[in-house]
C-alpha cells in the first residue's frame, strides 16, 4: 500500500510540472505580447532573479501535482466500474 502511494505520488510530480508549464504558456500567449514569460515579472522581482523564481515555481507546481493521482475513492482496483466517488472500486 505504501509503495503504491509513493509510486502514484511520483507520477503526480511531473504531471504538476507539466500543468504548470501549460499555464505559463497560456498566460504568455494572453499577456506576453509574443514573448514567453516563464513567471510573472512581480514574482521575479520578489525572488531577486528569474532563475530562482522559475525554480521555485517549478518545484511548487510539482508539489501541487503530488496528490493528483490519488483520489480518495480509488483505494484498490476491483475490475468493476462504478459511478461516483462514494464507491470503493475504481476503473
């Protein structure tokens, strides 16, 4: 059980980073005026350098993605699909 939780969490870390990058691309497309803004200029100013700001943003996006593949109703696979989070089975 512990090994499964760790392996699922490790899948969530890169997923969180990927989602963070997609958000950065979307914000850049809307606000960047043709340039890629890795993170908001105010965040860069607060962190002191762009590298530090992007590194912290990437780390936090990964941490936010850790619980993503761990829905509470998905404790074990039984092979039967159900509809809704109140069930103990997962597709």
